[in-house]
C-alpha cells in the first residue's frame, strides 16, 4: 500500500506576539510595520518547523498573519465598511444557557465584520505575497516538500461580510468570485496548493439560512459552488483543496445539515482534494455516506477525512487514527486518501479551544497512526 500523506485544514495556534500585532492592526493602533513583518516571518518559520517535527507532509503557514480565515479580506479588498449583523448558530440559540456561558467565559471571538458597501476590488497582492514568501522560505529552511495556502471562498465571504451593496446574492457572489480570482491564481502560480475554506456549504445552513428548507438551502449552496468554480476556471483542479465545515466550535451541533444532503454539491466542486469533518461526535458516523455513495465520488477526487477533532484537548490514539483512515481506504483506495483534521486549530487569532502544544501532539499522533497502516 502506498504511504498515506498527512496534512491539516490550515490554521494553527498563533503566538501572543503575533496576536498582539494582529489586533493592533485590527483596532487601527500604531505599530512598526517592519517589526510586524519580522514577527510574521519568524512565527511562520516556527510553525512550519513544528509541523515537520510532527510528521506533517503537506504544511501551511498556519494562517499566521490573518485575523481569521474569512474576514481577512476586509483588509485586502475594497468595498467593506460598517458592521454586519451577528447571527449565533441555530444550535446555540436552542440552548440559551450554554450560549450565555460561552459569552460570559469569553468563548466567542470578537473581531470586525463589516458589510459590503461598495465595489469589491483587490487592494493589491502585497500582503499575500508576504505570506507566500514566508511559507516558501520556511519550507526550504525546514525541509518541507509540499505546502498549501488557505483562501476564503466567495461563499464564506458572503456569510460573514454580508451584502449591502449589490442587487442580490448572485450579483455579490459574482463580484466576489471576480475579485478573489487573482488571489487564487497567485497562490497556485507560486507553486503552492490552494485551499478554499467553504463553511458556507454547511455552517451557513444553521447560521444564516435557518428559515429555508433543506432543499432551498442546497440551491443556495449550489449557487456558491458555481461562483467558486467560475473563479477557479484557470486553475488546474489537482492544485485545489476544498474544506467543508459545520462550525469549528464545541457545541450541540443539533442543527447541522447532514453530509448526505450536501454530498452532491460537494462533489461538484472544481477541487481534487475534499477535506471534511469525520471525527467529532456529530459527524463521525458519516463515513458511511461515502461508503454508500462511493459510485458518485468522481475518480479524480482525493478524500481528506478529518481524523483529529479540533474542538477537544483529547489526543487521539494512533490506533484510532489508523482505524478511521482504513474506512476511507476501503472505499476509494489508499492512493486517494490523505489524513487530515476536522478543522483548524487557530480559526480566529487569539481564540482557540485546543492548547497549542496539544495541537501539535495531535498532529504527531496522526502521523504515528499513518505509520500503523
């Protein structure tokens, strides 16, 4: 059997120095740009080093310089101002006592989420190029052979930075796809793989579209994929990863739409690598969807199941990692499976459930589990 490669969803814990710089920028406080850039470069090198030491084959920059995987676009693109409505996920609203506890404990990240109030256009790719150069330099320094960089999908941008300018959702998605195209193509042109983060295909069902039927929501999700595929039309499919997510938080998740209902939409994406949750208690059983619908998985798709739960400090046993991977190997074969994580370990700067050292211990356990196959 060919060796199973290891990767993860992208974000990793940030140091306090990184967080302090990011929030200085977020709150428009003065800071030394040269020191900011040096801090990000050093932090990226440190996280790549730890990934390599943990046995991760396909590494990322940990999304070090970004305040979050989606809202970073407000700093790199025109057209955003004011503030979007905050919608708590539907499952948390069903348990108001738990929602209050999260708020009281500081368990919900605070960051700016402006609306779209004008034409969305790139401000240039300087910040992106810094991220790319930091990652490639760190990979060379620490011997990592393959890397990827995250980028927000048009759909997830529309989820968090809501439209108050374009005529309708379709027009907003079209504008976002056109604006993001250059970022996607720049990442791939650098030699890195591109990962699109797409919680809009699942999380948004119980966060923004609660009033829709499942069938109506799938229509929205298909519109999001159509916009994304349009933005990717110049990029080889084998350079693209797509991550679907129901929300990277510890909560009841009783409103999560089933994988079976979004499966066809997911498989229609112009991405070779599909990353998805399959470790947490709400979605661990859904490996059977892939088993039962194996004939519908395109032959060029590579499955990247999450074999690590990113909302708990339990470190998965290597035997459990191997067990989870075997289920997917038996469906599509070892050459079409890569080990991954359910979601990121640093979705929002300064906020994370999993202790930083434990996050890397989990990644090491994943590589140990792969070694058992």
